[in-house]
C-alpha cells in the first residue's frame, strides 16, 4: 500500500470521527430561533436523569470500541502485542570462500 493511500484513508477516518462527534454532541449544535420553532415550544435545557446520563455514556463507549471487541471481550492491547511481535531475522548460512 502506498503512502498516499494510507494518508488518504487516515484523513477519511479522522474526518468521519470528527463528523460523528459533531453530530452526537447536542450542546454544540445551533439552537433554533424561537420564531422558527413550533408555537409554545420551550427552548430551555432540561435536567438529565441518571438513566439518560448512563445511556449517553454507554452510547459513547459503544461508538469508541469496535463491536468485535465488545462481543468477544478482547483486550486490544494484548491482541496488538501478540499479533505485532517483532520478527527476528534468520541467520543465513555462511558461505565459505576458500573451502578446505
């Protein structure tokens, strides 16, 4: 894989992550003006219940951890060290320049 393709994929991943974070955070979204909202709508922030807070935290965790890791209980650090161990070079047989 060439360096350009790697950088393109990396940039797309960062863009996608930033987009998901922007869409998921309602506090940073623009609040509609009262004239544009439905009549009688209240534009105040409600106090969140503990259940709603726990649900939001669970959703954030689910978005940040891959499904296969959640389902199988895999430790990503252990998997990384197991599957990316350095490969030691094999010793090549020495050629004799002047056989006896």
